[in-house]
């Protein structure tokens, strides 16, 4: 009986010297050592994974010279007492599903038993059929023809029997409708989960919903690219599920994070359902994308006699949507906006014209689509350069500012203070 142990005793003889034996059985093999000219050993084998029916056990005995002798014996493995029926499940169609007369019904199911299936049969309103040849592992599939069937409820029954004669079954009822019974009411779609339409950027969101219709649902689809393409989602009866990675719009090129960041933050998912008559319904579920990681920025400056060169590098886990550089000199403020090409590259160079004596404050900033900003700040000192004395004396002196020029500079600063003007520039 399967599950019980088999006790074996081996007695072997050799003219010179025995060395060992190998037992081969349905569950594998076992090796034992032998010695002397005659030796006996006992071996216990477990039959828990052996197939039912007649099986062979082979033993090979070998001596020190490498010579091999062989023998075999057979046992019959029978199932233990079994009162548990097979498990049978019709996976599709589901209970109450509707089909048009003339449409094919794909019957899929599972049948399993601890000791094996000996009988698997289809019965009901679609005829009789032996399904055992179609059983692959625990699964089976067959297509049913509805031609000539009257409209109304029709039953599908699958019965399985195990080796001990225990029977299990499953049954579903489907509804057949005819073209003249056509209706034009679209399905109704509702999202059940998530209740909070907010998710972190680059996270996977699980959705579940319900779709109902008077005549039955043919398919439920979802579009992650605002209706450009559709994919069928998993459905069981009225319930459907799918997942969405919030990084999809950028990673798949649906959105430009610099131009379309407002759409990204309130991203529309389109869900569409079609009933058996082709009536369609569509809803839009707006998912709010949340990003808590601000961008990073690095700024270096180079002071020359003509001005200041500001070099920026920046990045963000989502994208950098905006950015700029502001130069403040007293009450005068000049703003340089970063171009879209700079934002996409993640780098920019800003040239600010200044006289050698002008000073000020440089502030750079970048902002991601979620509105998170990062700033970098530095001060600009006067430009200084070593000037060789005429005549090659080898010393250095600081350049002198004539009194007239100094007065003009002071007047200019005063005028700018009174006017407090602002300037804006675009940086490529």
C-alpha cells in the first residue's frame, strides 16, 4: 500500500571479496557497503512517492574487482483507503456569464486528487464528453459550441472520479441570448480601491473595481497612456483588478516632464468596459502623484573682468521642471530663466556681465514637478588681477580707480537704487 514501507534483505556471495550494492527503485537509489565473501544487509524503502501499480526494485552487487551481479524483484503499490473525492473547479465561464448564441464558450477548469484521477467527464446542456485525455497536470480546457442552442440558461457540469471510486463535481450556469434580444444599455464601472487617489512617484498602485451589465461583460480594458492604447485586465465575474506604476508616463515617453508636469501630477487612467452586444462605457480615474524627494543642484562660479560665469548641474528622481539664476546687486535684480533644453540636459551655463568692481549675490534654484525647490547661493567679489609695473620692475600694484570714475559709479548705484529695476533673461 502506498505510504507503507518495503523491507528488503539482501544476501550476496563472491569468490574473492564483496564491496557494495546499489538498490534502484521508483523513488531513487540507495547504496550499501558489503564485505567478505558473503554478506547480508537489510534495507527499508518508503513508498510515499511511488506510482500506483506494479514497480520493479533492482539491486546491483559489485566486488573489489569491479565485477557486477544483478537481481530484481517486483512489488505492487495500491492506494490506501480513500474517502476523499477529487477536487473539481470550473474556472471559466463564471456563474451567470452571458454569451450570444453562436459564440464559442471556452471551458477551463482544474481537477486534482491525492491518488490520481481515473475519470473526468463533461455533461449538461452542451452534450457529453470525455475530458480525461485533455487533462494536463491539474488543468483542462475545451471549447463548447452554442450553435443551435435556444436562448436562456444552460448548465455545464464536470464530474471527476479517483482511483477509489470517489466522485467530485462542479457546475455553472450560463445565459445564452440571441441577436433579436439586443439591448443598448452600456455597462456601469466603479473603482472600489484605492479609496485615496494619491500615490508616491515610482510606486506600484493596485486597483480593483466592479463592472455590471444587463447582458454580461465581454471585456474590461485600461489605458495607461490616456486612451492611446488599451490592455485587457484580469477579471473574475463582476470584479476586475490591475496595477499601475506611477513612473509609466515618463519611462514610456507618454509625458514630457518639463512640458507636461501638471498632467503628471494629476494623471488620468482610462478604464473601459464592453458588454456582449458591443456597448461601451468609459470612466477616467485621476491619480494624484506625490513626490517627496527635492531636486539636487551644484553651482560653481568663475569671476572675470567681464563678469561672472555660473555653471549649474542638477537632477531629480522625477524631473526638473523649472529653474533659474538670480543676481542681486543692491536693489537691482537680474533673473535668468533656464531653457527647456537645459532642464532636460540637467546642466546650464549662465554668463552675467559685470564690471571688475561690481559685487553681488548669486542664487540658483531648480524645481521639480511636485513643486519641491532646491537653492544654491554664493557671493560675487570684485575682480582683481595682478598688473606688472611699467619698466619690468617685477613688482605688482593694484589698479587705481580715478576719482572721476569712482564718482560716476556712485551716481549710477544711487540711480539704480531709486529706480529699483528688474531684468529677465532666457538661458539656453
